[in-house]
């Protein structure tokens, strides 16, 4: 103990030097006599005492060290200082954190658990022994036991109380037994009352559980009914959706057919001189032709006036007389033969009026659009619009010659473009039309 205290003082001073803080030293011993000897002052009744113990008493008095008690069973300093059983050695090794190098697990875990259970059992037994001793002392049984022990030591047969004829010990014994019996009856009654209360509480609990089970079963039935209802509604919705899809498809087809009919009607209306504010779905060439014709009809209606415009429309679709058909017959025949050879467009039906020239230019415009001649169609369209603007202020008979010259010049220009683009058949046709209007 003294050597351990000396080493601890050395380590304490080293730590104080390194850290600069005050370090508190505790000296733990497992021997109660040694602890009491260190904590007191002087020799006392001890005959042979080492001076080192007096030195440690001085350190304890000056509070340089503190002494503490440790149970021998948990004193890890016994490792390597005395022979120990295997189980206790493993327990102490576990206390200092020793590990198995193979498995890296703590040593003595099972032994520690068993040792703790045994220590707890011993402590419980000690408490029970103390309690029995106190009860025996309270009931007056301790003198009887003491007398019995003395009688057994002197090998007497009878107890001292019996020999003297004093029955006070029996009285206290019967009194203690009666008290124990009364206590047992009280405990039994209290247990019975507690059991009845617990039984009544359990009965109410089970009744509540039964009620909850009944409510749960009712709710389950309602949930099943709701699920079936939802499934029926879902099936009905699917059927309605399928029916509505068929109706939508039928309506879409009918709408598409109606749109096609309206588009065709619009196209026919514009071809016969009418116009609309909105267009329909047509091919690109038809859209271009439709836009051009509608614009031409609109400008014509605004330029000529509604009366003159409607007269021209009626004149356009009125059959010609026999003389006119006879006059125009050879010209149309010759031109048709020429077109059969050219294979692109027809020759003018006549050049004796501005109306015929405009109708011929319309047919030329349509043919240019059908054959992809966008620039030629634009040129023809501008010429038609120019004629319609001029016919508003001038007499048609006076401007007939000028119109023929402009048409001839236009077809000459178109002839040159066709030659530059190597469109020989179209160039021949434009050249023939230009000669007709120039010579006519």
C-alpha cells in the first residue's frame, strides 16, 4: 500500500507539471483495518507499526491523498499479485477491458454475468437474514435461542425457561403467531378484494373489447358494401366512357365529313364568283387558287358595283348564241389542236371583249397554279387586278386594244422566262398566245 501510494504521488506530480492543474489523488484499499489505520492519527494499541504508515497518516491529515474502500471481489489489483480462480480472473480481466486477440471480443463476459447474479443473490440473502434477526429480536425469540445455545454448550437437556417454570417465552411466541395469523388473514382478504376488483375490471375490459369487435364487424360490412358500390360505379363509368368515346368518334367523323362538304362548297362558290370571310382546309394549290379568285371577285364587286358585277356573273354562265358559237368555233378548234400538241393549257376562247380576256387570264392563272408556275400565276393575277381597276373608270370597248397589248407583252415576258428555265413546251404556248393577241 505504501509503495503504491509513493508511485501515485510521483505520477500526480508529473501530471501537475505537464498540465499545470491541481490533481486529486485517491488511495483505494480493500482491507477495512488498513483503511482505519491510515485514516486515524498515532500508533494507538498497535505494538509493531512501520514508520511509513505514520507518513501516510500525515498525508491523509494534510488532505494530499484521499482513502477509499473497494470491495475485494472487484479489486483488479489482485491480478498478478495472488493466485485467483479462473472465473474470478476472467471477471477482473473483463473489468480492465482485456480482449481476445483472435476474436477481438471482451474476455469473461459470461463469467461476469454469472458472478453478478451470484453477488445479487448473496446480498438478497444477507438482507433477508438481517430482517429475520430483527423480527426475532422484536418477538422476543433472541433470548430463547441464546439460552438454547448455552444449553447445548453445557450439554443440558432442558431449556432454562422450562427448568425455571417461566412461560413468558411461550406467551410471546403465541402472541407472535397470532399476529402473523391475523396478518395472513388481512393479506388474504386484501388479496380477495383485489382479485374481485381485477376480475370486475377485466370483465368490463372484455365487454368493451366485444363491443369494439361488433363495431368493427359492422364497419367491415359497410366498407365491403362501399367497395362493391365503388366497383359498380367504376364499371358504369367505364361503360359510359366507352359509349361517349364512340359518340365522340362518330361526331368527329360527321364533323370531318361536314367540313369536307363545306370546303368543297366554299371552293365551288368561289369558282362561280362568290367569296367568304373565312377559309377551310384545302390543298395548297386549292388554297392559292381560292385566295386569288376570292380576291379577284371581291375587287370586281367593289370596282364594278353589285349590279354590274352580278350582271357579269350571270353573263358568264349564260349560254352563248348560235352565231357566237359559230364565230368562235374555228378558233377554239384550232387552239384545242394546238393544246393537244402542247399538253399544258388551252388557248383563249376569244379576244373580242375585256370580259373574255379576263376569263381567259383566270383559266391561265389556274393552269399555272396546277403546274407549279407560282411566278407566272402571280404575274397573271396582277394583270387581272389591273384590268379590274381600270374598267371602273374607262369604257370596256376603248380599253380593249390596250388590254390586248398588255396581255401580249405579258405573255412575251413569260415566254422569255420559260426559255431561260428550259421549259420549252410552256414557252411555245406563251409565244403562240402572245402572237394571237398581238395579231388579233
